[in-house]
């Protein structure tokens, strides 16, 4: 066995211990491997024993990931496996070092190679470089690795480690040059890792934004492109996005707003408010509009209440749905919460699943009061809207009367449809909707309502979000699908903003009729997945029973794999005649010895393939003698017409006896002859 330079395992393990705080296992492993490198005695470990050791290591890895996943996101389990990889890989490296092997065969490492007849499966993989790299990577995910001191200390230990591997340069000039290159490389690496960290964060932000558009279709707080003027059919996914729990069952649909807009340009709504401001923490929650609450004693008296909303959270920039008039959020474990003056609230850096409480009330909202933009109507729509204002008599009415007439007008003359009829040349989309088609989806109704109210002198805005109305099992619980995405109008009256939804109430029923027959199965799976994530992410939650069930199943499968499965396979192979074929062979004594030592013949393997494999994998580690002469004589005996003559037969017997003597003199007692405690 080739011995490595001193401290080749000690320094990376010390670095890992320092960066992760795992001093006890790190020191123990460092001492163990340095001693193992210099120990004079070696174990005889059979290939089957190595395969079982690989299986146990894989099982330990799976158990660790599952355990961490039961308490935190999956990424935590992956990073935990990486952080503890020096401990997980220690048994395999110990087996290689203490058995004087040059490595572990691919056949033992990979289950797919266990029955392979290819010679490449018997090639060896040296685990020493793999282990050293894993120790350095594990140190890189430690808490100290993110600080400048951690970086400099790690760089120093790494340099000492490299010096231990390399021969010492002669002369001061070489030392000075090496030191200068080391300092330059370290400085460039430090700057580079800072740039890479920032680039990674930026890429993650872009990826989240892109994926949110594909998977979640989350609202943009700055603009909302509508389908006004498009042709075709508007079809949204029935995927469940939110789960809402109310204090009492709803008597009508509840609107959860995610954003609002005040400027309309060519079928697209924009927000003039670009800035988000941080929401302050108050007690155990996040609160704004505190001044509006000082004179009102209770939520019930304000016509509000509270509800809980369960939602899968994007890492950064997730817009939270909530009722209008929300003034406080609690049970929201995020790092930051920001709010826009038009009402959009953005959460960042939290767990993948949140279930927050929203307290809301009439008059408690803190949205920006009306400005000139809340009364602006684009020129292409002014003529048709002015005619409609005169027809409905909205100009000389108070706000309450105008709202009632607008609501009745849309309920009487318009109908809901998911078909997108397009627009007539020379007409805007809103004009075509009001004068000709008189049918459309919520974006048509909301846009037309906002512009009509503005034309009548009532400040109005365009709001988007979701409509809560589909029950989810017990009373007071509701599911919100992607297809429940909705748009409606906001109008200003009596010093606050109010909801106005002119879309016909049966729109949700029409969309429900379009769902596939297998939707209940998808809903059941969605609910089970939600409950699973909720149970493992709630604070103070103990290890869930499902984890112990999975672990018990894994251990049962492993026991079958190592015991019953091996015995059954061995018995099946014997029934195939593997042993009987070798009884008449001159190599039968060698076959018996190698089988007892842990190298049985594999299914379909010839004498030549088998003995050459044993020689490749065991010559250095286990003292397997050469078999070239034996194989040449054995091939003649089996395939040459007439077989061997008398002299060749005697020579073959002599070679077999010589092989057995060499084996016995150069090999310690076999695995089958050793006590279990020796292994």
C-alpha cells in the first residue's frame, strides 16, 4: 500500500471541524486515519463485505436526508448530508485503508454493476481523493466559511495541506515566489468568491421570477397585462394555490387582493407607485395603519375579522393575498416584509410553506388616497364612456347611488364568458365589450367598471387577486385555485377604498364545470401534500410518524438484501449448477478456496473470467497468486481435441498444488474462518 504524506487527512478534517464546529468527530477521524495509514497489520475484507458496507452507508445517507427533510426544506437535508459526508464516508475509506486495497471496485459501489460481466465493473476507485474533496466541500458549507476570518483560516490550512503533498522547493527565491503566488491566488480567490456569491444570489432571484411566471403566475405589483382584445379561450389551471380558514363560514365570496393599479394604457394596467417600504414588526407580527385603529375597539365592530391563509412561498418577492383593510399579519416567519402604497405586500426569505394570520377591518386600510391618476380615462374610451354615464345618469348622483346603478347595469346587460372574441377595427377593447359583445371574463368587467366610475367622477382602481368561495372539507375551510384568480374594481367613498365586483357571481361555477373528471384525485393529493409539509414545517413539531415508518421499511428491505436475499440468490445459483460444473475441473480445489474466501463465481462467468477477476481485485490486497499458467493448461484440457497428454496433466496438477501452497503461505485466515469480531 502506498502511504500518503503526513497530515494529509489531519488538515482537511481540522478545517472541517473548525468550520462546522464538529470538533469531536473531526479530531477522532483525523487520529484514526493517520494511525490507519501507519498500522502494519491489515484486515482481509471480502467483496461481499464491502458491498454490504456500501449498502449501509447509502442507508445512513438516506436516513439523514429524510430526518432533516422532516424538520426543514429538502435543501437542508442535502446540505446536511454534504456537511456530514466525512463521517458518512469514513467506514468505506477505513475498509480501503485497513484492507491494503488500492480502492473499492465499481461493482461494490454501484448496485447497477453488481451483476455486470464487464471487466470495467472490477476497476477500482481510490476513495482517498474523494474523501479529501468531500471534507473540503463539507467545510465550505459551515457557518464559519462565510466570514473573512473563516476564509483566511481555511486558506492557511489548505496551503499547509498542499505543502505536505508537494516536495519542498530549494532556495529562498523559490520560497518567495511560491509565497507571492499564494498571496495573489488567495486574494483573487477571495474577490472571486464574493462575486460568485452575488452572482448566485442574482441568478436565484431571476430563476425564482422566471419559475413564478411558469408555475405560479404570481402578480406583478407594477403592471398587469389583461387578455382584453385577445381571441380564443381563457383557460387557467385548477391547481390549488392557497388554503383559507375563516372564523365563521362565508355567506358570500371573499376577495383576497394581491395588487392594485391606477394607470390604464392599451389593455395593460400599470402602477405609478414603484417603491416598497419595510413593514415594521410590532410584537409577534407585522403591522401598519396603527393610527387608523386607535379609535375603534374591536375587529367585529369594524365589520372585519381575521383569517388564516396557507401558501407556498417563493424565496424572494412573493405577493401575499389578503382582504382589503388588512392592517396586521402574524405567524409569518419571513425575514422581511414590504408594502406598496397601493396595497401590495411582498414577503421575502421564508420557509417554503407559510400559514399566516391576517387581521382586517373596514376603515383600517392604509392605501394611498386618490390622486389625479385615479380619475384619468384614456382618450379612446372617453366618448363611449361619457355616453354611458349620461344614459345611466351617474353625473348628478352621490357615490352610493352611482355604485348601485353601475352594479345593476352590468348584472342586467352582460354575461360571463371565457371566450375571447377579439375586437373590431377602430374600436378599443373596452368599447367593443360595452357596445357590442357585452360578454367576457373578469378583466373586461373590472376594466370597464373602473373606467366608467372614473368617467363619472368617482376615483377608482383596478385590483387583482383571488376569490375565496370553494369549500375544502369542514366548514370555514376553503381552497383557492389558480382558476380562481380574479379582477375587480376599487372605488373611493367616505374616506376609504371599497371593493366593487361586477362580474356575474356564477363565473366560478362555469369554470368548475370545465374541470376534468380526475380533478378530485388531484385535489386529494394536493391536500395530503399540503398537510405533510405543514406538519414538518410547523415550529416545535416532533418527528412525524411517517418518518419512522419509512425508516422501518428501509431497514426491512436492507435486512432482506443482506440476509434472505443473498441466501436465496446463492441457493438459486447453486441450483443452476455453478458448483457442479467445477467438480470435474482440475481447478476444483482452487474454486473451493476462492469461494470460501468470499470470491464465488458469478452467474454465467467462465473459469478464465472468474480467475482473472480474482487476480485483478485480490493480488495486492489478498495475496491471490498468478493464474496465467493454470488458465493456459486448463483451456487446453477443455478445448483442445484429445485434451492434455500425460506430461501436461502432471504439470497442471503441479501448478494447482503450487498455487494452493502460495495461497496458504501468503494469506492470513480467510473471512469464513475468522470470528465475526475480527472483522
